[in-house]
C-alpha cells in the first residue's frame, strides 16, 4: 500500500516517511531536487529545459521530457514536490516500479507536452513556455478522481450534487483564479491524460505484465534492488522488500494541488 505524508512535520516522522518511499518515487524526488539546485548555479538551464512551442522540434524533443523536472524557484519546486510525492508513491505502489518508470519517462511526459505544444502553437497561435511537475500532479489527481468516482459518483455541496470526477478541475480553476500567471492549458493537458488513464482508454501504454514479470525474474530485481515494487502482487506483493503499512493510512492521504505558474516570460507548472 502507499504511505502518506506525515501529519506532524517532525524530523523523525519525515525521515521515516522518506525511508518508506518506493524506488521510482525517491529517484524522481532526487532528480527534481537536483534539477532545482542545478538551476541555482546555472540559471540558463531553465531556458534549455522549458517546453516552449516555437523551440520544440525534432532536434529538441527532449523538452517534452525535461519540462516537468525543472522549476522556477524554491517555492515552485517545494509545492510541486509536496504534491507529487504522495501521488506518485501511490501510483508506483499500484502499478510497480518498472511500469512507473516507463510511463513517466515516456507517454506521461510526452503526451501532455505534445498536446500543449500543438494547441498552443497551432490553435491559440501563442508561444508560452512552461515548466514544472504539476502537469503530473493533475494527471495523477484526475486518475485518482476517476477511481473515486466509480465508488462514490458525487458529493453534496449544499443542495447541489457535484460529480466526484470534477474535483481536480475545480481545484485547477481555483488555483488559476488565485494565481492568474499559472497555465490552465498545461494543467488541462495533464488532466486529459489522467482521465484517459483512469477510464482505461490508454492502459495499453503500460507494457504487458508478463514481460515485466519476466524482466523482474530474470534480473532478480526484488532481491537485488532495495525498495523495488513488483508488478506481480499475487506472487511477491506490490512492495517487494518494502515494509507494509496499515490500510487505515490509506484514508488519510493528503492531496496537494499544484498549478503551473510563470517562469520568465513563460509559465510554470506549480505555484
């Protein structure tokens, strides 16, 4: 099962929480932190990494993968990290480390980025650069909202029933209203992929489990790699060598929404 952010931010609790993070989640956390530190010493790296439609071509397709990893400043990076870590660890717990790596290094980056580039350049005729990992935050929030919607289709706000699947969109619009510099389009592109994943329309993007199971067995990843999450929960358990958590913690998950915001002349992903 997934673990969640500690309710009391004491050093021992935070250290314990970080120790329990599965492999891919902790790698992504380290990469985001390293990218932010690198941008302090080399500010121009944000220009290199940002997704700017006019600069995205066959020679610079790397931007589709780098833009979620870099952030405009300390608070931009901090809020994105606080939002992405609990969502990402839950996704990894349910799908496995190897599947998570394949999806987030591939379609979960390139598809939202490609949608944003095409809409921004050819429909809106604009050229706004974006960066930040909140594109993944809203992707994961929307996937989770679909799962919740299946078991609890709506909630009441006074006399009005609100469809559960719309909660990420409400959060997105609220953040856009409070922070007008955020990129609504960027968030919508991430949300679209999240909804498609939650509705099982793009589950084919994940490699077949039998192939992942064969790789895991051939390389003995559970035995060799600490904190690795197996795709085969029936045989090994989702967490492999990770310590398990009680199911009650699942109900106390914190969902921290993060928006895209301005960076230079462009926009960022995150507040």
